[in-house]
């Protein structure tokens, strides 16, 4: 239903309508464009968090704003393999099994 409705007008017109209504909207085909958009920055969509080994990281946060259940950014996406061992342990694998999987390169752990 929305796809049909939005298809009736050009993107530029919809952006103007949405922005006039106080909705942070931007035509974007990639993350770089979103990160550089002043409207999204002003709306608090682009957030800065401490990324552990990565240092301070800027990324796209949660765009929905709900009055009864405000959202918080949990931080940036983990680095590849950062949570592998913890997830495997949570699934019930012991240290020997995890070590075997790592040794056979079935899974990978982060190299920080």
C-alpha cells in the first residue's frame, strides 16, 4: 500500500512534504550520504559511540522516536569475530570444542 502511494509522486516532492512535517527524511542510496546529511545529523540519527578497540566511532543510530519507549544506541556493530567465543559458549560448547573449531577455521575470533 505504501509503495503504491509513494510511487505516485517524485522523491523530491515526498522529501519536501516529510521535511515540512518535521520528519527527518533524506534520499540516500548509501551510508556515506546518510552520514553527511545535515538534516539527519540535526535529528540525532548520526551518533557517536565508544567502539572499544576501534576508538570513537560514528554510525547511523536508531531513526524511530517513540514517546513511550525511547531507544538508546547500544553501540557500533562488533568487529568480525569479536563475540564468536562468547556465543559458542552460550550455545553450550566447551573450551576444547571452541578451540577445535577455531583451529579448523570453522569459525573465526577477532584479532585485536
